[in-house]
C-alpha cells in the first residue's frame, strides 16, 4: 500500500478515510462479527425459552393425526386382517401412516 492510497482525516471525533475500497473489507468483517454475535444471543434466548416450555409440558411439532383410542382401534382392526387402505380411508389418513402404527 502506498502512502497516497490512504488518507485519514480526523474531524470532530470522526475519522474519514479517503479511499473506502481499502476499508470496505474491514467494515464488512466488523458487521459480520456483530451479526454472528447477535445470532448467538438469539439462539441462546430461544433455546432457553424452548427448555422452559418443555419443562411446562409443551409439546413441539405437528399434532397427532389419530388419538390414542383411534390408534388402538386401528391396530386391532389391522390385527383382524382388515386392509391398510380400508383402515386409512376410514380415518382419512395415508396408508403409510397406518403401516407405521
């Protein structure tokens, strides 16, 4: 870097750089570091909130398509030899869901 490529002129507490192309990578890296720090703070807060919710008994994910009673009933029907397609159609679910019971 030549001496004429960079000129810093302090004015009232503000540092001005004449050739911003030299400072751009530094500014980008500083912003990226701050963003990474903020992201880590968000991750910690949401993780703590999830942990507290789980302690209260909150369940995450989609709600079950079949109740416990329906599951037991579907298993009994499957044990009696009824086809998976017929069972699935009666509960309005996919055949693969019944096969996973």
